[in-house]
C-alpha cells in the first residue's frame, strides 16, 4: 500500500508539474505588447529583426560612420565637449557594436562590444580607475553592455541582471541609429551612458515598468568612495502615442570626497501627435521633452544656493531639451529640429575640453597636454550653455539611415575648440610646447555632421 501510495503521489505531482509548466508557458505575458515604439527618440526604430526566428540567441550589429566639419577649423581636428564626435574634417568609424541576447529557460545574458572613437571618448570623464589598480578603463573599454540575469514569469515579467547595462538618464540612446539627432543636446551629453552594478526590472502591468539600480556610481567603472549609487526608472506607456518616464539617482561621486552627495532627477515626455501611415505626404509627427534637475551637497558645496564659507557655493545641474520630428515620403524621410539649455554651477557634469581637461597629468604619455592647462571645475565656477540643431534623415529601409545635420552650440565661458586647437601650437602631441601656448577655447561653434548609420 505504501508503494502504491508513493507511486500515486509521484504521478499526481508529475501531472500537476506538467500542467503548471504548460499553463506558465501559455499564460506568459509580454510587457508593452502591441505598443508601437518605433517612432520614439532613443529607441530601436525597427518593427522586427531578421534574426527573430533564432531560438536561444538573437544577434545584433550596429555601425556608425561619420564626418563632421567645425567652422572653427581647429588645427588639431579635435572635437570638444561631445560624446558623439571625436575628430573634425575626417571620416571616422565612430562606433561599431556587435553582440546580442541569449535566453534559455529564464536564464538571460546580453553583451555588446564597442570599437571606434566612442571607446575612447565615453570613458574619458570617469576617474574611478585612478582609485586602485588594474586599469579598469582598459579592461572595459571595448564593452558597451555585458550583463547576465534571470527572468521570472510573474505579472508581466521580473528581470534581475548584473553587470554593465545602459543608462536611461538623458533620454537619448547610446546607439546612434536609435536617436532623432546625432549631436546630443547638453542634457544627454552630460549625463550617464552606462552603469555598472545590479538592476531589477519589474513589469506589474502591460504598460508599466519599475526598475531599481544598485551601482558603482555615476557612469563609473569603479566606485569613487565606499558608498554605492542608488537609482531607478519608471516608464509608463498607456498606448502607442505616449511615453512618460522618470529616472532618479543618489550617490557619492566626487573622488576622495565621501561627504559630498549627488542627487539627480531626469524626466521625459514623448508624444506622437499625428499618425497617418497611409498618407503620401506627412505620415507622422512627434515631439520629445526632457527636463533634468540635480545638485551636489557637502564637502564644500551647497546644492541650489550659496552658503557660508563652510557650506560653500551652490553646485547644481538644471537642463531642458526639446525636439520635434516629422516623417514623410512613406516614412523614408524625416526632419528633426530642436535644442536645449543647461546651467551647471561647479561644472561637475560638464564634459571637460578634450586634451587638457584631466585633473591629473597623464602618466602614460607625457607629451599630452592633459593636466597642464586644466579646464577649471572648482566650486563656484559657473557654466551655462545652449544648443540647437536640425537634420534630414533618409531611411530607405529599417536598417540604414543617412543623416545630414547642422548644429550650433554656445556657452557663457570659453569652452569649444578654436582655430588653435587644444593640443599644441602645431596640433600634434609630439610637438614640444611653446611656453606661450595655451589651448584655444572659444564661446561658440557651428558644425556640419554627415553620418551613415546601420543596424541589423
């Protein structure tokens, strides 16, 4: 009797397990299912992938080849204050990414490599590798994303991932084929492109995502101090025409100053206010609006208002950017216009002018001018900037974009590369510096960008 009872019990368990597994598979829900996100700024514009039928791995390949001309015509061809561009008057491979997504029985992994000028440009303002050894900037330089995790089939999905993943702060995507504009406005260019740590994604309903982060810091490979960074994202898309999101962050990101803490709030609204895909003229129109507000407080700085001699001066970040995009010609063409403004007393998020901005001399290349003429970022140093741009995209298919863009940027202090460049009097790092030479920084620049963008 006992043996029969055990056999019966095992049979019931097996049957119930199979029924539960079948039910789990059949009732698995997909977040944002049926929502058209192809028009959104900072999102994949494809409605499908040629690799969708692959069972366990979906590959991805992105390439960005660009040419830019600055009307300031700096002698060293160096672009200042940009994470999208590095060199003037040259055709450059700005970025090449390949990788993809693995999925097997809930286990998941994603990796994307990065090659080209962005592998140098993006990490340049991360000073966490100076703490300790092992050259973290070199270890991670050729990786844009690499994380592993597990998917739980609860509600519309729960994901737990660890490793390096993309940041949502600033709206724009790290991958240029997903953006409406090439040269990002100050809001996006001066906020993080990646995080290193742990991410929890919860989809309680079909239209809502709630995400939490426990990370090393603000776009940092390592940790500046002993406190980790905390943050999160909430994204709501009630239908295919509206996207609303907020990102919030708190951490200690001033190297060697554990008493200084940073808070940042980033908020975006995207609206597709016209959609007529059958039209022979204008097919859709949309806008994106992003506003950021943040501050640092402690260890000699005082948030939004000037304090006494102990509290220190104000140190905060406030910015706004707006873009409007119109698609026409059966969605093969699009016109985008927009821009933004930023103020950042203390300059703690300003991209330092390339070549002479590091707080420390470069120990590996003494011919470089890093550290010799640093761009001041002391408490109380002001920085205000504004930018505007317009472009035309030609998109013959979902994988290819040709973009021509005109950009103008200004600041209230000398910041952009002038005719004399930021490297040396000849423009070469191998030239012995003339004692009278200084980086040629000016308050404005206008540039033309031509870009070929590919995604498969």
